[in-house]
């Protein structure tokens, strides 16, 4: 049962700096719980998630996916058609999606009575936030402050980013021109998604992989499926190479104007280069020191309730240095609203980052949740691992896509589902079943006895649970 804190004031003044998924979710939930909420956003409501990261990248990947499907039309019993990418139409499509999402978030905030200020916020003391707007500055007093200013791409000093030849992810929705040959630096989740995206648009792609495996933090069996697919699609992999310089030569012939110099002496040449080597927090100029808020490498240090070193100041989303996912940011925002408004924060209501599902929108898609097989072995934990390929599924054959598998990690004694990985079409959707199982403590028997639709890819989840 949820208990209310008897000490809670009648109306709490909550001020939130940063209107991405963390800030907007916190704002709507705090307002629903009776707070007087002000949200300060310097750019677009919905945040980098809507404007610069998740949504435009997934919109472009979906367009590339439609192209790939149409290029495989004959395998589905259709006559071959020539598909041509229309960059201007793609630009309009992305702007349209972003506009619709921004207006739906803005309407939601307004319907909950959230005061929205367009401006740049910073702390001036532990209870005061200053907002710089186009017309001047305003100081707002607060009982609770939430910092949710997100992050931005990391640009090392050896990378001459110009937004034309040398791009960060944020210059690529879409870039000014379609790269003839894109060199991607960084083989984590973001890097491989951009490799997949531009390869499906028809660009040649070279990927610089600093270790011996793409997706170095993922289950090797999962990562190897993606590596194989990249190689089949003609992607060049420079494994074990660390980029350390970029040269741009606008006079070069054959359109190969960009050279990426690696630490092992190899040089990758292309028409464009894209950096996907992580992000840094947007905490500069936020006034953390003025309020006594502690941070590490620019990330606000938070406890399990997302509380900073100053009791009534919270941090959420990428700025909190936890899992940099939009879904996690939203949930942190919600949990902060509950905690700040005095709802009882029993341990079971805390956010458990180990149970967050995540996906990589490549072809095939990759998704996982909970305990990974490799991590369990590394920790010496007893687990049961069961795996079934999609090639046994009627629906996969109907889709003409039998690649990939479902792997389930469970407790051998109790059958409780501890984690799982899915590689294959719609993995990002299918993983939700395993995410629910992990969060709710369901057993493999619960999955086996669920009456799934037939024919559906989800049936493989039931079979993998056997
Ligand atoms: C290429 C890419 C693809 C991604 N794809 C996915 C995905 O598919 N799924 C997923 O879950 N995650 C994805 N992510 C991660 C996701 O985008 C972030 O985790 C998420 O945006 C974090 O949300 P946030 O609320 O912390 O910050 P943001 O979404 O970054 O929002 C922060 C907001 O704060 C504003 N702001 C900053 N400073 C100030 C200030 N001083 N005053 C006022 N406003 C300020 C900014 O303008 C911004 O609107 C992706 C990331 C990248 C780079």
C-alpha cells in the first residue's frame, strides 16, 4: 500500500530544469500529485530524446528498413521495384514526427497545469533557480528542484567536427548530403545503429571497432550475429583500432575526402566520418557548486531515490550518470515525483536498473533484459539457459526472416526468469514479455502456459521457456 508522508506540505513548489523525458514525466506526475510545478526548457519540449537522439534516429532506421524490405520484394512474391531515397521527403517526415510529439507533450503538460518557461535555468542557491529568457531573467523559489538537463555527444579535441564532413550523431538527421562512404568511429549501440542506417540507405560504411567485438558490452553470441550481418552487407570492420586523428581534404579525388588515422597505423578513408563515442553531461553552467550539489565527471551523484547530496535537489536522466536510456529517464522522473511528494518509497518501489530492457535497432534487432548469460558465468552464478532459433517459427518463415533466436536465463531451482536476449525481427517489441517476467518475478512455467497468438513470433518465447 502507498503511504503518504504526514509531513508533506499542502502545495509543494517543484522546479524542473530540462524538459526531456526525465523532466516532462516528473512534471506531469508531480502536478498530478498536487505540486505547483514549473518546467524550464531552453530548446524543445520532449528534449534531445525527441529532437536529436532516439526519435529521429529510429525514424531514419525505419525508412532504411522500408527500403530494405522493398529491395527484397521478390522473396515475398512481388515484382521488383526500384526504390530511391528522397532526402527532402525524409527531412519532412522527421520534422513532422518531432512536431507531433512536441505538441502532444506540451498539451499534456498544459492539461496538468504545469507552468512552462522557455529559457536556460541554473541554480543560484539550494532553493532558488534563475531562468534566463529572451526578455530577461527571473528567479524562482523552490521546495524541490529537479535537474534533468541531459547530455550531448562527446567530441575529442582531435576531431574537427564541422557538421558537413565530420559529423556527430546530431548532425545526421539527415546530414546535408548522403555519404558515399561513411566511416563510423565507435561500435557501441549508437555506432552500430548508424552503420545499419546508412548502409541500408546505400552508403558504403567502414566501422572502427576499438576492441575485438562490435558491441563490446554485449553477450558475444548476440554480438556475433550482428557482425556476421554487417560483413554480409559489405561493411568493413577495423577491429582493435582506436581512432586518434581525422584529416579532411576537400580537394581529394574520388570523393574520399576524409581520412581517419588509427593508433595501429591503419587509415580508413571515406567521404564523411561520424563520431559515436559516447556523451558528456550538460552540467556546465548549471550552478551545482552554488547549491552544494556534488558531482563526478559532471554527472550529479544520486542515491537510489535519485536524490543528490542536497536532500531536496534530485537529478534524473542522463545527467544522473545511470543508464542513458530514454525509458530509464522517464521512470526516474516519475519516481522522483512520487518521492518528492512524500509517497512511501519502500525498497520494492525503487528503480532497479538491472531490470531495464534495452534494444538495438539494427537488422536483425537485438534486445535484452536482466541477467546476461556471460555475466552470470563471470559471477559464478547457477543458471539455466534455454535457446530456440526463430527458424522453427512459422511466422518467421511467413515474414521471410528466420534469423536470430530467443535465449532465456532462469533460476534452475525456482524457474524464475532472470533475464533474456532476443535477436531477430521485432526483438525490441518481443523483449517486453521477458521484461514483464523479470520485473514481476514470473517463472518459465508462466511463459510456457501463456496462450500466445498463432502464428506469431512470440510463440518462440514460450518454446524457449520449456
Ligand atoms: C543517437 C542516440 C539514439 C538514442 N536512442 C535511444 C533509444 O532508441 N531508446 C532509448 O531509450 N534511449 C535512446 N537514446 C538515449 C536517450 O536519448 C537519452 O537517454 C535521453 O534523451 C535522456 O533523457 P533526459 O531527459 O535525461 O535528457 P534529454 O532528452 O537530453 O533532455 C534534456 C533537455 O534539457 C534541456 N536543457 C539542457 N540544459 C538546460 C538548461 N540549463 N536549462 C533549460 N533546459 C536545459 C535540453 O534542451 C533538453 O531538451 C539515444 C541516444 C542517442 C545519442
